[in-house]
């Protein structure tokens, strides 16, 4: 009321561009030409947090989500969203091509204005994204339970396809071993592969390249590879460039396993010859 000086906030190394008071706490945010944004406690005028991440002058800032987050805009056109408690940059909004000068917050909408003559409207979709994550986790949990049920019921063909869908390479390996353990397992596996889509075939090739690096899984990986090459799907392989990189990844370890088995066979033949003599 009297216009008296109550305190000085010291810490920035270059000029201040903006000052914003928190709507809920006794603190104030400042932005500066030193590419930093700082949060200050008004009770003793000390710096609580420093927000680092901009590469040019921070020209403006605004509190949002009831003071829990801070928005800042920069001379390089970037708008950043910060967590006020952790100083972590939650999101970077890259749409402007010149200095971003203005920020306005209304409910869940943010408007940014820049020297590129653009006004960008941004909407907070955090709730929708969280709902999507929860729904995806729910679906994944249900599918994993379905996979356990299929294995318990001995329905290995369906379990093999589902393990590929769920991106579980070593569960898929276990299922493949169970299929190959039964009578006529290779033909059953070939029938399963015939019903796979191209994306699933590509995923299976990635799994094979991983399994093939371990000599413990050589027999299973090579048997699955044989079933894959002798399936009807093999007619599409040569015309699909996406699959070439996976075939090339299989070659070195396949050659190594072949040399190892060839040497083992030679040694066993020599041992048998020695024993017969």
C-alpha cells in the first residue's frame, strides 16, 4: 500500500522477462534471458526451484492446473510444461517457428502467441491419456489371464498366437517347445503359422533372431524356422523387403550352430571309430 520495498529476488544472471504469482501458494515465478525459470518463496525471498531446459531466453510463464504446473515459452518458439514440485519438464510443445511471447490459460486450454503470426490452441488431454493407459492395462491383464487359461487347457496353438500378440517372446518360446513336444508337433506348428498375419510373422522372425543367439534354444528356434519356411506363408517372404533384415539377423548364428553341430558329429564319428578299433 505504501509502495515500500519488501525484498529482492537475486539469482538470475540476465534481464527478467516476466513475473507470475502463484494462484494458491505464497510463491512467485520469474523468467529470464539466462534461459532459466525460477520459483521463489515470498516469506523469505529465497529460490525454491530452478527450471532448466530452455536453450534461449524464457519470455513468459503462466501457472496452470491450480498451481501444480508451470508453462513457459521461449525465444526459440518452444512451449514447455513443468511440474512445480519436481522441476521436471512434463511436455514440450513445438509448433511455433519464431519467438513465443504470449501465454494464456483458460480451464484446460492454453493459447500461445508468437512472432510467426500464429496463435496455437493447446488442450490438456492428460485425463484421456490416463484413461487410455488404464484401458490398455485392463485389456493386457485380461489377455494374459486368457493366455494362462489356454496353457492350462493345453490349447497351445491359440496360446502361441496370443503370446505373439502380447509381445512375450520367451512365453512364445515356451509354448513352441510344448507344441514340438507332442506327436506331429512340427506340422501343428506349421498350421499355426499358416494362420498368422504378416505383422505377426515379422514379430515371430524377431523372436527367432533373439532365441537363435542362445545355443540352449537352438533346436527350438531352428525347428520353428523350418516350420516357417515350409509353411504357405513362405511364398510371401521373397517379395517383402521388411522381412529381409530379420532373415539377415538369423544367418550368422545359424551358421555358427551348424558349424558347432557339424564338429560335434565329426567328433562323435571319430569316437565311434576309435571305440570300434
